[in-house]
């Protein structure tokens, strides 16, 4: 599902929304919907997760960090959650 599809699904759940109108050029009919879409996009663009450079040391999921060995998947999940983002499948 694209970000726009997620937005429209969320928009339809709002009590004041009777219909999600979209013009031929792709803009939303209602000013409020356009503003909400712009805010949605800005919120997604502001999300950034910084992971350090990694160097794989074996064929599994083990990597070297500057201070030793760790499991990349577990630490990546922690970094993503710390940014306030849900991890799919968790």
C-alpha cells in the first residue's frame, strides 16, 4: 500500500469525512483534505533512522560495529522503534 493509499484509508476513518474527492490532476477537492495530505507527507519525510556503517563478518546476520559484534536485525529494530516507527510483523 502506498503512502497515499494509507492516507486515504486513514482519511476515510475520520468522522467528518463523508467522501474523499480527488480532482483529475490528483489534488484533493476539499481544502482540509489537501492540508491533511501535505501534513501527512511532511510527517513521513521527517522520519529518518540513522544506522552506523556495518561490515559483515560471516554469512549470517552477524556484523561488526565499532565497539564489537552485534546482531544487525535486533539492533536495527531497536533503532527503528526508537524513532517512533512500528516494525511490520512485530
